[in-house]
C-alpha cells in the first residue's frame, strides 16, 4: 500500500503535472459536457452501478465522476457516496441534479492520480468513462486499488480503442497537439489486456465484457460533428489548436462528418465500451 502513495505523491507534485491537470480540468469545463452526459452517454452510469450491484450502506467512491451518472444511481440505492472529479464545474451540475432528487452525496474536487482519501476507505470504487482520461494510467489504477478495501469491488467502464470513440480520438490525433511526455492514450483503458496489466495480481475475480451503447441522437455525421464540436471538451481543444488554419479546420470537419456517417446504421450508432469489474485481493498471510 505504501508504494502506491509514495509513487503518486512523487509524480503528481511537479509543476508540469499541476499545469497538465489544470489544462485537463479546463478542457472538460469547455463546451457543454453535461449535454453529452444527458443526451448521449447517460445510460452508462447505471450500467456500471448495476454490474457492481451497489448495496445500501456501502461506502462508494466515484472517481472522475463528471456530473454523477454513476454516483447518483448509487445514492438512489442507499449507498454512502463520494463523487470526485478534476473539473468542479461538472460536480456543480451533479450536485444540483442530486439536490433536485433529494439525494445526499459528497461532491469533491480531486485528481484521480492523487486521491485525498485514506487507504482501504471504500467498499466500492468505480469510474464510468472518467478515469480513462487521467494521463498516467498506472498511477490512476494504483489509486483505485489503494482506496478500495481488501475484498471490496472495483468497476471501470471505458471506451475501447477500436470502437467509435476510440476511432474518434484516432481521427482527431493528426490535428491535435502532441501528448505530454509519459501520458497514455485514454482508450487503452478499453483494452482488457491493458487493464489486467494495470491491476496485476492485486485483484481477484476480474470480469470483462465488451458491450455497445446504442446512440440514436444524430441523424447524420454532420450532426454528430456539430454537436461534439460545440459540447465535447477534447474535440473543442483540437479545434482550438488548429483554429488559425482554415484548411485544417475544413479537413477535420470533413473527417468527423465522415466518421459519423460511417458508423450510422438505420439511424443509430453502436459505441463500443469495455466494462471491467474485480475484487481487491484480500491480504494473505
């Protein structure tokens, strides 16, 4: 356990990392991610909660919770929930949603790579399309494990590298700024081999399923492009990077519309994700 804490503290204490995290927080605050959550990806949070079978009275941590698409369903089940995210603006949206339902949760700004909680503090630790965007995957995985009690449950839902969102990031990559040193591509969390490597022998009962989210929000690829161009932080960041080059903007416009059209079938898209659940390994004598 101590190795998790010391490694995390060392890497996340640099000025460069603090600047990177500030940039990430601002990226997710740009546009209107709550619209993406409400209109497109909302079902995923409940799917993760169902897979983990969150029970009343359990101490639950939702890491990179965004607007609370997993945290709020957990609270509805009677769990004691803490929702964390790097972007406080998203947590404020979640807080308002929970209050409207009369639900009590703790909402706390926190870095997934340096969680401000004690070892083994939670019965359930989860993240739905959230922790995958922390740049240092092993640090984030270490933290998920560190704060989960031995025998507790861990659940992570992530977009796959070969699915729609993984392909979206591959499509945007030629137009995007270079990734910072040491950062790993977010969709790697959607590879079961990668997750097994991150968790290693520190978990038991690891179960992984590739599933699809059916998205019928967009009538054509151009509609998808325009929605993500206005709402989705990573897409907005790429457009800002090439904003002074009209040819690049036009090329990306065409590429994203073509991507959307390619995935549309009968008025709907299938967005592939990986759902992983596991138990934190019990201490062995």
